[in-house]
C-alpha cells in the first residue's frame, strides 16, 4: 500500500508547517513567474482540502514565450489561464482550480484569503494596492533578471506596493547599488522584450511561495524580500518591512 491522499502529498516535505490547504487563493498573471508559481502553490496545498485556486490572465501563449514558460509547445495559442489549469489538474486531479480568461479588474476578488500579483506590471500593482481588500503578495523580477522581489501587505499599518514605488522614486529601498539600466532584446516584427533566463522566473516563484507559506503559517517574515540573481551586482537594500510613505496616494486616500 502506498499513501497518496492530498494531505500526505502536501505535508510530507514540510512536516509541522501549515500548508495552503483549504485557502482561497487568487493568482493574477499566468506568465513566466505565474506558471511556475501556480504549480508550487498547488503542491503546497492550494486548491485542495476545500480550498480553491483562481488563475487570472487574459493573455494567450505565444511561441516566443516557450523559452521561459511552464507551459509547452502543446499549449501554443491557448489561453494561459485555462491551459495552466488543465496542466495542474493532470498533475493533481483533486485540485479545485478555476481559470479566468479576463482582466483582473473584471474578476470578483472579494473573499479571497490571499491575492498574488505575478504580472510584473507596475501600473497594475498600483491599481491592485488600492482595489484589493484581501492580503496581498506581489512578486516581480528586477531589471533584466538582476534580482527577484516580493512585497507582502497584510494590514493597514504596512506600506503598500505604491508606497514602495514612492520610496524608490526618492532613491530609497532600491534593489541594487548603482540602480538598474534598461536592457532590451528583439527587433523587427518580434518587438522589444526584456531578456532573462527561465531560472530567474523559477527563483521569483520560489521566493513568492516562501512568502505565502510564511503568511499562512504566521511565521516572522520581512514584508519586502529580495534575492540577488546576478552576482555582477551588489544588494543595496536587504529584507525589511517598509512603513507607509507619507506621499502615497493609495494609503492616504
């Protein structure tokens, strides 16, 4: 006899830790970070034991995405959210995962235990910081894969994603010394894009999972966390918990 129930699968590798079983989690962005993160969240219990995992993305998989995406060639031109949900259910048939091929602004996010923003889009992060009423976890890649960062906001006392933007604009809480220079690749009909390997996306997803497990387990965890992925740079700001910025239009509204 081999044990194969959901509880065992989720708890075997993290004995004594609280898992995501039973929680309602919304993952916004099923791109290069979100694809790997969705699978990690599921293996930590998201969508199991009466919980639910919402996958929200209105984009579809293009051939140029294949080099650093969780989805493969068999999913090209399919909606990322729906294709990723199908893949997760093949891996774990008992998982309750619900895809939304919509912009997050058009999805009801009320009542979720945790909302994760894996879009990497600054403007969207500003909107979500004001619109969301649930605990928030943002995860993104700095520059061309120089570092990965997460920001967790669980209560009104903590600084939000827009607060971080205001601090950065003043030169505070930046990730690496000397700042980041924009680097682009691509030309012609493909268009410009920011190059970095899939390993950076996986490191971002792993950091987000650590933050999510710290949240659900009530463990001490810095709200702003960073992992350097390019050793040609030096960290400027170590893990910390930023306070509200007095000029933040979200927190002051």
